[in-house]
């Protein structure tokens, strides 16, 4: 299970569009042995659901939602590459 502190750090970085910090968090979790499925569900999916809800409610722009989606796609690619080398 991913700790809440990691989730909120990741979510806030994603919301700001901070791709580099999001990558640091994901890579750190992978290197610590966190299961990739946990990262996908408890971090990436959970964050995107929350961002989608924020967009639906008019709290963020479509541009912010798109940036979050693109960062997430990038991180999925990074995690797949990491898994290939382990």
C-alpha cells in the first residue's frame, strides 16, 4: 500500500504539472520494490480520477487535465521500461 504522504506529494506535483518531481516519486517507489500494480492503481489511477472530478466540477481547466494525463502516460512508459530492466 502506498503511503498517503506519497500520494498527496504526487497528486500536488501532478496538479502543478511538475513532471520531474512526479517521475522522482514513481522511480523511488519502483526502486524500493513497490509493486507496479500498486503504483498504477493507488497513485496514477487515483490521482487521475481526482483530477477528472476536479475538471468536471470546473475547479481546473481542460489544459491542466491534459497535462496531468500526458505526465501519467509518460510515467507509465517509464515504469514499463524500469520493469523490463529488473
